[in-house]
């Protein structure tokens, strides 16, 4: 499951029409003190599954290609969600993993269980993961989430609020399943899941063990019928 990789368009392009392909190397010359989302860094992931999960809120490539990469120089990590290096080489195209909507939701739920401690939410989440419960989160769970977000809103420090936002986006994925047209569902759920995983990772004091979380989430096969 662990493999350094990078997403591109079908034409092997990334930001600013940067062309990639077998054996192509790019190197930055910017300041390594700058943030990850600047021209000082070339983005990559440490897992093909993570690349798929977070694509819609990162590069947002439509029908992307996935490349195995080699990296060197300076390395920067964003809570293990994505990485940047000052020198990256695309080695070869590799298979893009397929993650079902159900598996994406399971991964998001598993992330939120690390940070959101509400008893009612946790009971529902564990039953959903086990297949015992097939229903969406209750209105009461969603209402409590909204109240917690209101009460903990701080425009200068989102740290405390992130645990609630992680669960909120996870619950939102069920709303998207019910209320969006079929063609929009996957994209909207992917966005919700991406934000849920991100907010959970931001709140957690150390990087979440995303490899284990993804592995558990991928074990959720077709245990239930989603709406």
C-alpha cells in the first residue's frame, strides 16, 4: 500500500502545464522555508490510495494518471496527507486504485473516531462499520455537531473546531448520497471524505496512522446497500 506516487492529467500534465513522463525529472529552486503549496515544492503522496482519496480537494484531476516517483533533496510533510520534495522523477505509470463510495465513507468514519468523542456518534459509527446499522447518522447527531461547531468557532484558532468539522463532513457524505444526481455523487462524496480525513488529521496531535485506517476501510466490502 505504501508507494511514493504522483497524479497527473491524461496528458501527463500538472500545475502550470508541467510535463511528466517516464524518466522525467523536475527540480525547484525556491525557498524551502515556504509552505508546501508554493512553487518551492513538488507534490507527491506516499500511498496510491491516499492520492485517490484526496485528489478532489488537492489537484482535482479528472480521470487522472498515477505515477510511481523517486524523490530527493529537501522533503516536507503535511501531516502525512501529502508531501513535497525539491526534486521529483516520474518513474513509470502505475495502476490507479479503485475505492468504492462505501469504502471512502468507512475510511472517513475511522478517521473521525480518533478525534470525535460524542457517545451517540461513536455508537452509530461503530455499528455502521460492522454492518449492524444501515441507517444514516440521525438528525440528533447532526444537530449536536452543528451546535458544537457554533460553540467552538474561533476565527483565529480552528484547532478545537476541527474535530467537529471532521465528523460534520463525514455526515455530509450521506446527505450527498441522498440528494445529488447520480453523476455528481462520487465527486461530492469524495470532497466530503477528503475534508473529513484532513480535519481529523489537523486536530490529531500526531499524524494519523492512515495506512492502517485505509486498510481497515478497504476491508468494508458490500456489507450494506447505500441509498
